[in-house]
């Protein structure tokens, strides 16, 4: 048993030292991204909220708003439209490159654009979190590094539970690894912080790191389906399909959306209590229209559904609420947003942010403990060498 524990300890220590810097980077950027949606929305809308012209005012047709947006930015290609139920929030039109144009849905007047500084900040934080800031072809290598370090983090969490488990369940022993103790310094303080933060973070941290593995690796995502006895879905789309929207934007072409008004009204009637409806503009004029209808915060898959309408007839091709998905797909979607905590709303996001702070502190205290152990070895080797030399000199 002692040998087994020693093996776990050394594997835990070596994994932490090897992957520590990358895990620290992902933890810190995870903290920065905690409230990305809320901060971005605040920055975008702080000067763009609108007042109703009159109590009984109605919104202009979506086609009219789209025409005004295209007129305002003739050199850019619109790729998405988002309308919110909140009467004070303008219609949002997304352009290639990630920028957003806001239009007053009652007058058609262009209000402004999304905050470039805030969006740029979160784009940099996301790049660091996913790819360590790498660009282009280097992202594949960086993703392999972050994925491997995330697996290492998962091992650290699991092995940490084993290492934390007291040999004897005494009140004093349990208190030492559960609560912060005052007056500690150096190694004792780092050991106490490492154990206490690890104890209180272990469950949400395990969920966050496990979901990151599912996001990082296809085999991990497929394993979710296989665990519930389902066959994993085929990879989405072909390269030609995935690049179609980008190619359309590069050519500067605009897809005709005649009749969009009635399609949009159909989408609004599909789900009661919707908070937002988004449409990703199709690449071709005969492609179906796929609406995302959301009753939640954008990160709660159980409150979101997809409606696909026939472009020519307006008939429903597919209606996919969360309840219609298989167990495997439900789990896969939940894990995607469990990583950010959004699946549980603001409480989940806050928990994920706090746990990310804890992850950064775990790295710092773990590396500090490892460094102190290394210094102890060096000191022992030095003292042993000095004693040996003195003995040989007599």
C-alpha cells in the first residue's frame, strides 16, 4: 500500500511540474472568460439600448432591417441575424470577421457596432486558453499541447483525491485538510492551501476538466455516446461545406432572402417564451433556413431548440428541441457548457470562475512544494558530498 501511494505521489508530482505552466495559463484565462457573455453584452449595449417610440409600437419586418444593415455596410457580408424578445435590445447583424452591427428594430436606424476593444480582449483570452495564443497552422500543435496538459490535469484531480484521503479519519487530521489554518508559513502554508483548495474544488474542477477533454478530443466525445450504448455521429460536414460561408464572404456576395419575414414569424410562433432567435444566413439561395430559438442565456442547451424550414414552402423540415435528442447527444451538449458553467446559469459561471482561481493557486502551491523538495535534495546531496570529502581528507 505504501509503495502504491508512493507511485501515485511521484506521478502526481511529475505531472504537475511538467504541465503546471500550461495548466496555470488555462486556469487564469478561464477566470478572465468567466463572464464573457455578460461583459460583452454590457459593452455592446451600454450606449445602444432603445426606447419604444410608443406603447403599441411594433417592430419593422426583418427584411427591412436586413436591407438597412446591408446599406450601412455595403462592403461587408452579413452572416447572421439575432433578435431578442427584450424590447430595449436592438436587432444584431453579424459580419464576417466577428463584428456586430446594431439596428433599431422600430425605426431601422443604425445605432452602432459591437465593442471592438472588449471583443478583441476576449478573443485574445480565448486564443490563449485554447491555443496558447498560436495562430494559423501552429494552432494544431498548440491544441495538442493544451489537450495533453488537460488530460494531465484530469489525472492530477483524480490522483489528488487519493493523495488527500487521510490515512486515519481523526478529527484533527480531517480539519487539517479541510480548513485554512492561520499562522502557517512556507511549506506548511503551501501544503495546507493545496489540500484545502483541492478539497473544496474537486467536484466542479473534475467536471470542468473532464468536459474540456470531451471538447479537445474526438475519441473522448465519442466515448460519451458509447457509454450510453449509442453509435457516435459522423463528423460534421465536408471541408467544402464548412468553407461555403467563408467563401461567400470572400466573394462579397449576398444571398437573397426574399420571404424572410414570414419565415421569421413562423420561428417566433414555434416556441413560447423565447428570449432570442438567431439565423445563420445560408450560403446558397435554395438552402434551408436554420433558426436557433433560445429560452435561456445562450449556454443552456436544455432551453434551446433548432428549427429548420423549407426555403420554398416554409414547411418545417426539422424541429429539434432538447428533449428530442438522444441521451448521448444530451450529455455531449451539457458537457460542452458545463465547462464554462453556463449550463447552470450565473451560479454555474461563478462557480467555474472561482474553481479556475483555485486551479491557478493549486499550480502555484504545488510547484512551490516541488521546488522546496528539490532544494532539500540539493542540500542533502551537498551536505553528503561535503561529509564524504572531509572523511576522505583524514
